[in-house]
C-alpha cells in the first residue's frame, strides 16, 4: 500500500461521492491540473487503493425491498467446513455482503429479497442446505439510516 497524502485522500473522497466525475471536474475540486490528477488516479488504481467502480442501485426500484441481516454459526471450524460454507455464500446471489465475525456468531450476511415469503423459501432451500451450519438468526431492516458512504479521510 502506498502512502496517501492530502490530495490523494481528497481524490478518493470525491470519487467515492461520484465515480463518474470527469477528470477535469475532479482536478478542479482537488486543486490540481488535469494531467497530474489523472496520473494520481491511475496510481491509486494500479496500487489497488481504488479497487473498482460500480453503480449504486436502488434495491426497491428493482423489486428487492426486503433487507435481512443473517447471523450464522458453524458447527465446527475445520478448514473443509469453512471453505464449503464460504463457497456457498459467494455463489448465492441473494447474499449481497458477507462478513467473517469475531464473537458468538461466525458470519454476518446481508440478504436482499423481494418478499418475506421468498425469504422463508430462501432459508429453507438455500441456507439450511449448507452443510456445517449450527444456527441461523435473522433481523429485518425496516429502513436505512445511512447507506453506502465514503470511507473517512
């Protein structure tokens, strides 16, 4: 990882706010001319600080209004069980984010789905069929207080 100076951090903040900003506008916002700004962006990309660009899609607008946070616990923590569970997590489209946890549960999954009945089917046919799970606990989100936001500078 490279050392980031104040200009790099401002570039990152602006790109997190608007990944489609033109290089000219980005340069203006961070106080550089376009060529040095573009060089810095490319260095940030090449070094892996910028991991990619994507669109933020409104899940309700695409018919996925339900967000569930699912905590799962494994029966054992053998390498084969962990690898199998993590492979299934990565293959499951409804699971849009997954985190390995420290504490009582092993993973926190963010699931987006179209209805509560679909969620029940998802749990019965997709989650419960993953070998090695000891427990599944679900909390449903009723609203979003803060959505994807820039990392702190």
